[in-house]
């Protein structure tokens, strides 16, 4: 997909009040794509004045020329924010937000050349009070760096010419037009390289690869995989949703993600901490979905055999189970069993929600099948480095 520099609604020459009708109709047109969910995550855009290579080149250029000069970040950041927002491809575009996951840092070097022609043009424009158009030529180098939580994912460099017009009644905005052209190049490159995709993020960050797990988890006994969601953050991992062939109304879900600890030698304590976090999370989800309320019972530890036909010496797998009773806004009562296990450095959260009072046995069989069959990836280089840097991992909700 090629990104145009910008999209305008064009109106032909008309007379009288008809132009008002055409303009009104034109402004009210809604493109079909605007009703769809934007494909890219929220993005914060900011200036970065410290690109070393560009800064050095800019300083050397100014030193070599007596009249010509170079300036950093002469293009106002609002033009970049406005241009990115106009694409409609991001869930939101933020202005220099430091807490955003995805951050686009922009550095521009603005090379101005003032030869005899430019001096003469300036003189003529001054005599005519800028009624005669003044055109100035600039070379612009731009470095656009995409980061995820301050970790660089991709860096792009662009060289473009900028011929800027200055006159008293000039209706256009040369600077916005130039920035839109620059952003069109960036968006084409971003789409070509897939830099906003989860797979690109996980690969560049050396996070866990869940593809083999997805392949082996397509069928868990009578439960068939119907949906898979890889989170936009490596901290939140993978979600698999299943359907039970004899009762499609039941909900079966497996979530696999890194444990939020630097070590997990104390298995029971790790599971109990995760239980408290999940209780709060599920209560918030029930409220946000207007389902009503959820009441929890006490949790219990349980043991599962690690294999369908375990060897005599194979240790049992210890997990944790807690049950919640959901009352919907319509008065319907649902049962939700949540199982927690720890495999490698990953939490395996297995959630079963159903309306039948006797579905507990079926949920237990699903949990046993999932924890036996799904082999989670080992600790990734990404998580190993995070744990080396922090005694506890601050994971954003």
C-alpha cells in the first residue's frame, strides 16, 4: 500500500450557493476504512536532539561555510503530530508522552544555502513587501527512530529537498506539506517492514517465540483451538481460546506469559502472588464488560501427573485452583475456575467459564490436558536481561 502525501477533497469551479452544498457534502463523507479499528498501536512522537551522526554532520556543515548554515529540528513537532494523526492508522497519536509503549523520535537537520540568487530574491521580496514570492531552497536530513519502552526497534534515514515559498497571501502550508511527504515515506517503510507488528517486536527484542506452542495446541483432546492472540507486550505473552465440541457455549482459555519475578524457587509463593493479581484483574474485567459481579472462594493447591503415562519416578506438577461465581446483569450465574501452573519461567493460566453447575470435572480435565500437552518456551534473552536489571519486574497492566 502506497501512502499519498495527503488527501484532499476536490471541488470544481461552481457559481453562487452551489459551492456551499458541494463543500458541505464533501466534508461529511466518511471513508469505509475510518470505521475500522486502526491497525497500529498508540504512538508518541517527540524530538530527539541527540542523534550523534546527524549532529556532527550539521556542525561540520556550518563550520565549512561562512554564509550557509545548518540547524537541528527547525520543523515544529506539531507538524509531525498532525501528519501522523491524519493517517488514521494509529489508535492514538500522543505528543511527547514519555510513558507510551511505542515512541517515534525525530531528528531533522535543516541545511540552508544562501547564494547570490537567494540574496537577490530576498531583496526583491522586500521591495514588494513579499507580494513577489520568495522561494528558498533547503536540504533536509531526517532520522526517525522507533522504540518500544526506550528500546530501539528500527531507525530510518531520509534525505529530501525542501523548497519553501514565502509571500504575503500564499494560501498553502509548505512546512506541513513537506512533513506529510516525509511521513508518507516513513509509513511506506513501516508497513513494508512490519515494524508495528507483534512478531517484529518479539523478534527484535529476543522475546519468547510461541509459534511451536500454537502448532501443538491446535487440538487438546475434545477442545479445538478457535482463536489465538499474541499480546502487544512480551510481558503478557500468548492467549489461546478453545471450544468444547459438545457444548460450544462454555469458554476455555489458556494464557502463557513470563512470571513477574526474578526467581521462582518458591513455587507456592509465586503462584499465590499471581493469584492475587488475577483476582483483581478478573474483577475489573467483569465490571468493564457490565457482567455484574464476581465472588471468589478460597484457593487450593493441587497435583497433576506431568504425562498421560508418567514414569514411576516422575514428580507431580503442583498447581493452584481458585473458583469464582459470576452474577451477570441479567441475573445469570456462571462458574469460573482458574488454574495456575509454572512451567519454565512462564505462568500458565487456565480459565474455564460455564453455566452448568457440574462443569467443574470437565474444566479439571481441560486443565490437566493443557498443562500436559503444551510445552512452553524456555526463558528468553529479553526476560533474562530484564531480570538481571531488576529485582522485581514492573509490568504495566
